[in-house]
């Protein structure tokens, strides 16, 4: 039985891995061609957003993700904030919402994936560089005013998913400056109703090893809870951060 399971897992890795490789080549092709056809900021246009959502949705299918959505997001430009567990979080949220992501600057230099992220309009940030924080906040505020919804992972790192780390409140100021709401989103991975930590990408985990383990699984289940949106008017960034943290913690049962 064990040998048979290993055989089937190997088949899934080979089959899905092959399709994923082709799909990544498709993304590289998009990143090379679309700027020439639609202009440098093609990803901020409606057709560009739809294309990225399609690519992300197809990625979740290739990876064997089963997404259950709870709640409804408000139909307006928002600063989305979510707990962060895995690199899967990005393709899941990108498949559900027409959004632009904020990511740590080191991702920019990942082979292939960094190129795709840059091509898809991801905004790279250096969290520990206080000198650029003010200008970054202004840039994010401008993006929100231009009707580009943004996704921020305020923990600044990934966790195993049982709890939510402290949120960094600084970039919540962008929502206040732009007069846009904050939309908290909670992510919870599970298998047959039980907590599943096999997809978590934390600490010194190896990206390829984690990806192979995901490809080998029959399916990966994720519950996405869209919490009540928060009006940023008459609130400071610390209050926005704390309220978002509370809503997400409650949604994943961290209390």
C-alpha cells in the first residue's frame, strides 16, 4: 500500500509539475509581450487584471487547490490585508480579486517567479528601511486613488497558520490617505476539516521541497473568509491594524 501511494504521488508530481512548467512559461510570455501591446502598466488595466486572475485561477487548479469562500467583499477599491502562511496565499487571492500585491524585496530576485511577480505589477518593499517608508506610503496611496486595490500581508512574514502574528501598522496609513476602506481576509488551510500545516512555508523551509509536497497531495483545501470591511475614516493606522488583526484572528479561530 505504501509503495502504491508513493507511486501515485510521484505520478501527480510529474503530471502537475509538467503542466505548471508550461503555465509558468505562459506567464513569462505574457510579461514579455503585454507591455509591448498594452503598455508598461498593462496589469493595471481591466483586461490586464482579468488576464492575471485567469492565470492565477488556472495555477490553483494545476496545484490541486480547492477554495471555499465565505463572506463577500465590498465592490470598491480597497486595501486588502490577510494573514500569511504560504506562497499559495498569493495565487489564491490573485485568482479571487483584481488586486496588486505588496511583497518583500527578496522575492524580486527569485528565478522565474521573481520575473513573473515583477511583470505582473507586484510592488516590492523593504520593511526595515524607514527612510523609504514615507515615500512608499505615498506611492500606495496614489495607487489606491487610481482604483488599484492592493494586498498587504501585515505580519511581514509567514506563520504556520494557527495564530496571527502582530501586524505592522505603518502601511495602513495608505488607506487613510487615499480615503479607502480596509478589507481583512482570513486564510485557513485544512484537510477533512482538520488543520493542515503541510503547505506552510516558514523559516528555512525549502521552496522546491514544499512545492513538491503540495503537488503530491490529492488536493489542498483552503477556506478564505472575507471579513467585514473597515471604514478608514476617523481611524488611525494602529486602530485599523488592530481591528484587522482581531477580525482575521476570529475568522481562523485563533481566540
